[in-house]
């Protein structure tokens, strides 16, 4: 709960003292009822506040978080099956934030979360060509013709993928570590691409989005983006 005049001041209406004057003048309504008592408290998440008939909304603080997602978490706010979600890993942040795109349940690595809807939209839209870098351990040893299919674009049930950048990082006896760079965000896209060339993914990790990388951030931990990182991200997708 928050005092009405404090809510109005934080919303940028006027100074706290001037907001008190607006209340005393009978110009403020809460849920359709005129309020003139200065001690009135409201719930900013539920109550509808109006001045002279115009609704007032508190400007939400923008939050930008980088998480090193472990396997075994879903990339949603809630899960009908009761599985843990990535938001269970985010502590001490009061604002409601949401994942930017998705990493499936078993996939690890870099995940952004924010309440900046426009930035989130642009980071995930293929039009803006923000590259996502993955390391995929796949079964078997793909040959050059397999990799070329991925580089040219491969047909999936929801259409042909945009060309990917692919290279082999390491070969094992019956597995291969690939680096794949894509700028789309289809559901389970990297896994489906590898299945389409008959080399299913054994483990998958996203290590970069654009210029952002995991660095030394431990699995399951998060950090806020720096103001400079936020600015560079916005510049990358034309928001600055």
C-alpha cells in the first residue's frame, strides 16, 4: 500500500505538496470515488486513480537482467505442471519482469529478462537480426554436406530457416560439439535443425546474445545489465 499523494508524485504528476493540494481540491478519484483525505492509502497494482477524469499510471522502473539459466527450469512466469521457472532464480527485484524469448526446459545458458516490452520485441524479431550463439553437443559426426544444409537454411515443419553460421568446435568418438549462430527464435529451433540432419542434440547451451556473453557468471545466477550495455542493446535494434 502507498499513500495517494506519494503515488501521484512518483507518477510525475507534480511535487508531493502540489499533489496534496489536488487531493484537497477534490480533483482526485480512486476507483471512481472522489478522495479528499490526505492519509488515504492505495494499492498501485489494483486501484484506478484519476485526476480530472484522466487515469494516472505510475511509470514503471525499467529492469534488465542477464541470467545463466540451468537445465530443469521453464522459461515462463508460471508452469501448469508445477515445474520451477526461471523467475524462481531471480531474487530481490520488485518489478515484474519477463523472459526475452525462450530456452527450453533442458537448455542452459544466457537468458535476458526485462519489463521493457519494445526492447524485448525487437531482440526476438528476425527483422533486427540479433545473433544468438549456441554450443550444441550432437550425436555422431556431421559431415560438410550436413553443415551446408544448416548454412543454406533447412526445411522444418514451420518453414525454411534463415541461413545459420555453423562450425565444428570439437569432435569426439561419437559426438561433435558445434557452434551455431542464428537470429531467429523459433520453438526448439536449434534442436529441430540438428534433428533434421540426423544428428540430435545431446546438450545445448546459449552463450551469447548480440555482444552480451555469460562471462564468469555462475550457473543459476543473474546480474543486472549495466547502463552502457542497455544503451548498446537499444542502439543495436534502433531504439536510440
